[in-house]
């Protein structure tokens, strides 16, 4: 099989695959990503077991939240994207979780001081004022965030040089919570290696994580994708890096 026909077959397969939800099992054997050392799922499970009323903001398809072994008495999640909303309601039904449809930038439809725990994994926005409002005194906020510059190598391979945010992730997050009256308990960040082993994995990733290359379409980037395909064939993988940050804060 020629390099071009192999490329077309892999791209066609990736374009046909569903991108609903945040299940990344399609990438098994085709891409790998290091995980942060702090273990967000482990911390989440512990905090949830200690909570009475908890809120998960922008839960996606509920894939991470559903792994907690001991849900609190009151458990609520929000999500904005309809395909994810349906998945979350299915995934979280067994936890007794209520999933609320709400735009990411809309005010949270909950009373003041409702939750003693608010969490969010990879939110697209950080509604600090709303988080502070719905947290009860002494309540905590836990979040793993996608850091600035995540997958810069991949984005720049297709789009060329991109602007660099001069403010570090930890400084940005700490300022966000402190400016709304919350106390920082922990904040840290890591850079993690990503490897794509075939061009199909790259295409599927760009269709799924749409902010990496805004407006991505295979036809628009076909020449660069073909060059990346040849790079992967020659070197075994295309290497990029993700940035992750963890923050935990408390309402006095």
C-alpha cells in the first residue's frame, strides 16, 4: 500500500468515528498521553466521599465523575453540549446524579451556599464568581485544568507559530480564586508527553478536541497532514505535549 493510500484510509476511518463524549478509548494503541502525578480521579473520589452536597461543572459525558465509588447525598452536574448531556445522564444515573443543561458561560441555576464541594475537570471557562457564590462557607473547589500551550507542537505544525501567554497557569488560577474571596490550598502544574502513532489518531483528536486547531477540516490541512503522516512513518510517532494544572481552594 502506498503512503498516500494508507493516509487516505486512516483519515477516512478517523472521520467516520464518533466524537461524542469524553471517552478516549478509540485512541488505544494509536496514541498515548502521560497522566499528571497528582491523580485527579483519586483526589476526586476522596473529596466526594467526604462531601454532603457536590456539584461537577461541565461534566462532559460524566466519564470521570461516574468512577467515584461513594457519591455524596446530593450530587449535581452541569453540561452544555446536547450529545454529552445525554451521555452524562446515562452514565451518572446509577449515582443518583441530577444533570442540568446550562451554557458554559451562564449563571449557575443554584441558590447561594448550596454545595460544600464544587469540582470541574478541564472546564472551558472558569466562572469564579458563580463558584464562590454557590460554595458554602468552608466548602472547597477542586479542578484539573488544561494549561495554556497544550498541544502547541501539534497546533503549530498545522497553523504556524501561535501567540504565547506570558502568565503562567498557576498564577492565573491563583489570581482567579483569590480575586473572588477563596483561599488557595494547592496549585501546581506539569508538562506531559503525548505521542500520536498514526495520522488517524491526529485527525480524530482534532475533531474531538476542537479548540486545538479552531475550524479544523481535513481538506483545509490536507497537505500538512500528509507531511505529518510521512513524519510518523519515518519516526514512529508525532510528539506533542499537554499542560495540566491542579487547583484546590476553600471558601472561608
